[in-house]
C-alpha cells in the first residue's frame, strides 16, 4: 500500500490577513491540528507581495488590523506596506503560527473525496489530506496583465505593481504606467521625481478624495501602549465614521455631495483646464473604488508627466503606439492593471462532490452562502469569498466575521460527531437573492461605470451591499438549519427547519 499523505484536521491556503487570522483564532480556541500552505517564503499575502514604492493602506491602520491583536505602535494614520507586513509577521510570531506554516507549498488542487470524506490537497511539495479546507487566498492575489498586442516583443523592462522589481533603477528612464487604480495612485507620485518622463495611460479617470494622512505622535503611541482602551476608542470612532459611508453606496444621491469635494480637490490640484477635463470622471463617485490620495493629482500636473487617454493599440520593441497613431518611446512599462478577482483563479482547482470545480458550478458568477461556504463543497470555507469585499471600510472586519462562522461550524462538527457540513442549496440561494436585491440600487450597479466589481455576467459578485455590522450579525453565528449535516457513514441530513432569520431584514 502506498504511504498515506500527512493528514491534518484543518488545512488553510494562504497566510495573509485571512489565513493568519484563521490560524490565530483556531489556536485561541484550543485547536492545534491545522496546517497553512503558503506558496511564498514568508507570511503576509498581499502585504508581502505589493511592495511597490508608496504602497500603503487606504484604510486607517487602527481599523485595518485584527481586533484581537491591536498594535499601539502604528506610525501613521495610514501606515505604509512595510509596517503592515511587519505587523503580520509579528502576529505570526506572537501567536505561534509559524510552526504551522508550510512555506513554498503552493496549493495546486483540492479535491473532496466523498468516500473517505476528506479533502485531498495536492501541493507543489506533495499531497496532504484534511477534514476541512479553508481557502484564504483572497481576491487580489493573481496579478492581471492585459493582452496588449506586441507586448512580447518589447525590449525594455515590464513589471506589474504587485511584482515590483526593486533591482530595476527607474531614475532617468521614460516610464509608461498603464492603469489608474488604487495601486497606481500610490506609486505614480512615488516614482515621478526619479523618472525622466512618466507616461500615464488612463482608460477611465478615477474619483480621488484627499487622504489626509498624518504621523501618529510619540505621545499618542505611548498612550495607546499604556491604555489599550484609548486605542479601542480610536478604532471605534474610525469604525463608526467609515460605516456612515456605506449609506452613500446604497443611496447614490448622497455621493453627489462627496463628488463636489472631489471636484474641488481636482480643481486645486490641476490648474490646467484641458488636463482637468481629462481627469474628470463621467460616472457617479463610488461606482468604482474611490481613491484617496493627497499627492496623486498634484503629481499629474508636473512637467515630466503626460496623461494619455487614447487606448493602446500595440507595443513595439521600444515604444507604445496609441489608437491615434502616436508612437510613445519608453524604457519600461509598469502595469497597475489590478488582479483576477471575479475569475478567482483557485476556483479552477477546488473540486467538490462529484468532482465538479467551483468554476464549473459557478458558471461565470461566484456564489457562496454568506460569502463563506458553497453548496456541493463539504467542509470548504472561503475567507473573503464572493460578496465580502467592501467599498467603504476595512475588510478585516469581514474576515473576522467569517472566522467566527468557521469556528461555529467546527464546533458543530465536533459536537455532533459529523464528518462534514455544506450549505443547503435553499439557504445559499436565499442569501444570494438577498445580496442581489440589496445590490440592485447601489452605486455599483447604477453609477454608470464598468468596474472589476462586476463579473462577466454583469453581477456584482465581489462586494457586500451593506454595513459591516449587518454582515457580522448575519454571519458570525453558525446556523445549523442552513447546512446539510453529513455523518461519518455518509448519511446526509438536511432535515433541519428553514433558516430561522429572515434574510430580507438582515
Ligand atoms: P484596479 O483598481 O483594478 O485598477 C486597474 C487599473 O488598470 C484601472 O485604472 C483600469 O482601468 C486599468 N486597466 C485594466 N486593464 C486595462 C487595459 N487593458 N488597458 C488599459 N487600462 C487597463 O487595480 P489596482 O490599482 O491594483 O487595485 C486593485 C485593488 O487592490 C483595489 O481596488 C483595492 O481593493 C486594492 N488595493 C488596496 C489598496 C489599499 O490601500 N488598501 C491599495 C492598492 C490596491 P479601468 O478603470 O478603465 O478599468
């Protein structure tokens, strides 16, 4: 008989905020039989991978951190990437997570074995099995590079913002930046002073609001150190203020007020009316992610920056050619073109009952019960799964709600001696219906833009259309009546009564 692969009760893919948070909560609950598969050599997820100049979080650090692991030492309101990465590394050490991590283990495939009722996980370093599989790879892990004709023959440097080559010196170069999203608005001001010319290829102008970043004083940091309650209060205030913003996404007319503020910011930063016209969005603020930056727009007014709004027709050995026929010589191309989000790459590799993959079951639009579990996929949990993204505040709040749900499921499995659970198709459909209904009137659907929030079918399968506290209330408690119970001998029981809470009022 071939040797059995190593077995764990729980296998987690990814060691970013989702995977580490899950591991910490498991340990806090006394669960130790788990492994984390991490494809890289270090923990940190997107905060390890995105090291581009100027990278920082656009949500205040006091909120963009675990509630169960406060960091009184944040240096700025919006801390830079290095500090967030260091925070995650520190969490891994502080909570003793590192021994659980198998570094440089990329998950190639996870397949539910209905006979043995466990997940068979193929990693780059060999097979494993687990009773429960938790995918915490997030939605922003696979860089998207558009297929620009001729790109392969370009002789200069090509990189994506999430795979920055710090060994490549930009100084004195002519640099093309493609994309004007949340990443580009951070690295464009950081690289502009070094480069000879910066050619910014903009397809759609983003709405930009001032960020108002500031250092957190020594005194305040000491206070947070000595009085954790003061830091909790700060976090609570930031939380409450940001939660109010959710009202805007649900009532687009409120956003018109914010638009006025953004237009004032644009006018102050860009005196030239022709350039200002190029940078003025023609859709409602909020339809795409609202960008926050104090220095992006002023940077675009600098003499070594050109904002180019013609589409890119082709790339040649040393240049880009735009739709108007102009040839733009460049030494380097930097893609700030985002990630594969609505086509979640890992979904091709997760196979549930009957061998069908998530991609096959989803048929072009991601759907999960509470954004966390999927009918037909026993003991699978997705941290930051479909419809758990946010436009207004910290996704760590969503992650923490999901972690409690998973812990509830694990307790239920253990308490009832079950082999597995999976959501009933009815509960999942009811949840999706609720999300879609709430989504219909939001700015994401009505704002007059095309965004990565929408998938190929036109559904918004990425964002949560509401407050984070409604999500938390709905998700943190595991509700057995919404799940099929699978017993060790294979018997399935979906007998429990219909969901006890009316989703329409969640
Ligand atoms: P993104 O928001 O998806 O922006 C991609 C940009 O590339 C857009 O301007 C897009 O234009 C453009 N683009 C895409 N394909 C193109 C093509 N074929 N030709 C020309 N332009 C093209 O990507 P991102 O800036 O990397 O940000 C992704 C997400 O990461 C953000 O939305 C946010 O959730 C997260 N993020 C967060 C932070 C933070 O501080 N927390 C920082 C950075 C990123 P269109 O608008 O026309 O599509």
